[in-house]
């Protein structure tokens, strides 16, 4: 299966990346043969993939990285790089290729220390592959200092080093960095394309796949989780009941508290699964093993404190991500209400709760629905500014009630 199959509904982007991969292959082949490189090339040293959540930015970057490392013998016979079967493609896709560094973070930001390590890595020549590739899936989470560190590496790249940066929009990346990258914009995949890939690749029943794709409006990752995880469907159903529970101030405050508590519980569950193992592994690595009574060696308190701080930031990120997902589902609810009020021909995302949508649509007008959507957007912006989650969500529920 070619690596490009991971790009769902992105035919234009796929064509651009495939052309660049062909030129990259010709460039490396010429260098290895000692012949002049091609005069014109669609390949460049830095790329910026942007698009809305669920569009597949990271999937496109990883597929391109695999195509750059493709070692299929069919290339010499005119075959396209990115076969998906050779060692270069396979190890890149599963994340074990020696010359492909895939960086994703579960924290709130990527700092200077981590970025400097990436820049040092980027100066190395390829060890076994054809290119040294750095895939930064969360370029929008670079701090200002980290962005400035990255800028130097993007300005003066090492030979045969490629940076693949992913962000929701151009505005999420420093202007000095984005001006030195080739920009590719991905779109939200069609609902039908997402449903099709869930059936073909994940073996999900067509009806379930179609419902999940429609509910998430083309977000591939969320659709897959919704189709496969019963708990995710239960949590989503509870969120979609919120507009029906805010008839008075008490209902608003209670709904807000439950929403925040559910997000905190999700963060706690993730922490319980990961933190204990991380802590135990680090304690063992630092020498707090059997025969020491569990005591930590001297001079290691700072290292343990650094891990604790990292785990705390990860819990905060997980809680925010869970809340943001709930707010996205709420936005979809009111989007459906607005479509009904305006008599739009757009497909309803939450068809399974059509009676609830009809009830809210009849009880108010489009102006109030738009104000409610604006209240949800304001809540998301408040959370991004580190407003206390409960205060932000309470303000939102009160605004939803007022309309």
C-alpha cells in the first residue's frame, strides 16, 4: 500500500508531495553518482503543513518523509517513491527509521532545550537513509525562544536535511520561519472519504463508520476513536445533553462543574497509566533499586522534580484537550441548530439527536444561536489564555442560557 493512502481527501497535496519526492530522489541519485543535479526541482529543505484539526497534517508529513526515504528498486524503472513496502518506507511509517525524527508533544509547549537538540540532530548527515528528516508535528507549540533557535537551522540547512513542520495555520508559526518554508494547505476531508477509510482500513461496520464520520465532520482521528471506543461515544452523548440542562442558573453551574470534572478525570486516568511507570523507570535508572531501601541517590532530587513538573504540565494539557473536544462537539450541536433555523441543505452532523435539535431550534432564533456559538469560541480562547477552566466554562454556560 503506497504511503500516500494515509492522505484522505487530499489529492492536490498528494500530487505536490509526490512530485517533490520524485525530484528529491533524482537529486540524491545524481549526488551519489557524481553527476550534476537537475536544473529545476520541486524539492526544498523546509515545508510547512497547515490545515484544520483532523485534516491529516501529521499524516501528510510522515507520508512525505517515507517517500523521501524510499529504497524500492522500482524507482529505477520509473516507479513512484513511497511504495510503502520497502525498508525505508516501512521503518519511517512505524517510527523506527534512524534518519527520521518525529517530534510530538503531550505538553503545553516545546521549549528551547528540546529545540536545540533537534537542531543538533539536523546537522548530522544521513546514517542509513537518503535524507535526514525532522518532522515537527506541533510547530504551533514552539515558544518564542524555541522558534528563534529553529529559525537559524531553517535559514542555513545542512545538506540533505529536510524540516517538515505542522501547524493549524500560518499565523501559528513565526513569520520569519514560515517565510522560509514551502507552504501546503490541507482541507477537511469529505465525510464520505473518512467513512470509506474507516471501513477499508479499520474494518468498522459501514453504518458505524458513516455515523462517526458525520458526527465529527471529517476529523479522521476523532472519527476513528468515536467508532471504536464506547466510552468516547458515552462522553460525547453527555456533552450534547448540556444545552438541554441550562434552563436556570443552578443548571448552568452544575453542567459546567460536571464538564470540568469529566475532563479532570480523563487527565487523571491518563496520568495513572503513564506517570507511575515513568517515575519507576527513572528511579531505577538513577539507582534506587533493590538493596537501597528505595532511597534515591544524592543529587537526583532535581531530576525527579523535573519529571514531576513535566507530568503536571501533561495533565494540564490533557484536561485542556478533553475540554476543547467537548467544546467542539457543542459547537457542532449549535451549528446543526443554526442549519435547521435557516432551512439549510447542509447535512445534520448529529442526526441521532434530531428531536433535541428541533426543540432548541424552535425555542430561539438564528441570532441567539450565533451568540451561543460565539460564547463557546470565547470559552476556548479563555482556556488558551490560562483562565481557570471552571470559571471559563461557567461563563460559557451562563451565556448559552442567555443566548
